[in-house]
C-alpha cells in the first residue's frame, strides 16, 4: 500500500512537471502583459496631452495682458514661460485647465481685467513656486 502511494505521488509529480514544460511560457505570460502597441499608444497620448497643456499655458502667459501683469508683479515673463515645461503632468493639467477657464470667463465677460490680472499673477507665482520646490 505504501509503495502504491509513493508510486502514485511520483507519477503525479512527473505529470505536473511534464505539463509545466510542455505548456509554452509565452502563452501563460501573454495574458498578463500589455502589448507593446497598446503601451506605445498610451505613451503617445500622454505625450500629446502634455504638449497641448504646455502650449495652452505658454499661449496664456504670452498674451500682452499676461506679460504686463507678470512684469508688474516684478517677475520675468521668460522665466515663468520656461518654468512651465518643468512642471509635472498633474500640475500642468490643473494650471492649463485654470488658464482655459480664465480665458473663457474673460471672453464671456464674467471676469474683469483686474480679475484676469490676479489670475495671471497667481498662475505665474504657482509655476515658479512649484519649480523652486523641486
């Protein structure tokens, strides 16, 4: 009886090892791995989003009103615009959204010139603080 149990255990272990080596490892691994094309699509999309956000902030900070407001706050507009590209994706997205909202509100007449100047100065200060902290 004990011999039969050992023999059964050996057959079971041998069968398990045979199955382990017979099943291609690529087949098992592919169900858990992101395909290279999907990964590339995500990287390209993230890069395009980042570039769009940088351009949005650069354009907002390049308007004559923005440059005047930044200079009146004793900041260098070029330094602020240069610092924009060193922001991380999350900060960049938040500031770009705020810049878009400010531009849309100003165009709709719900913001005065003074309000827009304060928003511009605040965004410039936030950019410089974030860059300085890092």
